[in-house]
C-alpha cells in the first residue's frame, strides 16, 4: 500500500522541491512538475510516488499527519510490523 504524505517545502530547485515530513528531520524530494499552481518554501504539498499532487492548507496537512501517526500507533499496538505499513 502506498500513501500520499504531506511535506512542508523547504526549498525549490527547478522542478524539484525538498521538504520536511512532519516535525522530524526527515526530508524528501518531490517533483512539482504536475502542480497546477505555484508553490514556494513554507507551503505544504501532498506527495505520492515522488510527485507533488496538490497544495495543502496547513491545517489539512497537520490533520493528515495526525491521522498517519494515529494509524502507526494503532498498528504498533496490534503488533503489526512497521515494514508492512
């Protein structure tokens, strides 16, 4: 199963955005070539399979990250291996 993940854009270099996932230090790069609107550092986007799909409202991004964290916590409680998520 693949999930789309919200990231906060830290920098943009051409068609590639580098962003932070949640509050941690993890960063990923995503192509913004499919975006139909302009994005800038500080904006939130949702990324799937290395491509930005759309811009997110910061509150929507926060809620999505909360749901993903809750899902992970429930899976851990149930004994599901993390590599299966």
